[in-house]
C-alpha cells in the first residue's frame, strides 16, 4: 500500500500529476472535490466560494477537516488498488492526519515551479476568470500559504521541480507511482 499526497501552489502541476496517475490506473482523491461538495451542500457556487468554504470547514471541524472528509474516499480506493494519489494537501494538520492513518505508506510529494511559470500555465488553462489575474493568484497563494502550505511543502518526502518539459514531468510522476520511496 502506498498513499502519495501532493502539495503545491496553484499552477505547479498537481492536477497534471493527478492526470498521469489516472492514466496509469491509479485512483486519485482530490481534496478540492471535498470542498466543492461542501459548497454545493451549503447551496453555494464552488467557483465563487471555494476558499470561503475551505476556511469555514477548518474553523468548524478543525484544521484536519478536509483530510478527515477525504479519508473514507482514500480507504475505499485502497480496497481496490495498491497506490492512491491524494491531490491537494494544504495544511500541516492534514499531513499529520494522513501520517497517522497510513504511517510509512504515506509519501508527501511537493510539486514546485516559479511564480511566472505557474501564472502563465494558469492563464493558458483559463479554468476561471481569476486564472489570468496575477493579483488574484497572489491573493489565492497568500490564503493557501496561510493554511500552512509552505510548511507542508517543506515537510515533503519528495520534491518535484516542474520546470522542464511536460514529458519529463510525466516521466517523473510515473517513476514516483511505480517505485517505493526510501524514508
């Protein structure tokens, strides 16, 4: 059993890593989906209220709220697979919760790229209007860093610099999915 948790600032390549995992037949649990579901449960548009609801969940249920809500999805995926990717950790409490649940089988992977590279990727992606707004990106990063993301990135077992070609990044992610990480 192996649970790979990914952390990284917006546009770093976490979603691309998840795509590689899915293409390799590895289940992916996206922590943002938990937040989007909570938005819908509250009658809110996830595109507009994602950050607000993420903050509210942590205030209401504790810093590990998103991890706690993700655990049943991860455990269900592990019933059919040896490896699961958990996309989008943000806080030290989430890392602590997954380490408590999975022990040495949990591997934290930080996906990193410079701001300008990430900003360009997001503008090209154009998932929502804020993706092309560099100031909105900086505000989003500050919010996520406020959750402790920088500390989570520092705690990573593996750091993947996503500054080269897309093919090279895909190869690196496939390697991580296939090879046990030494601790």
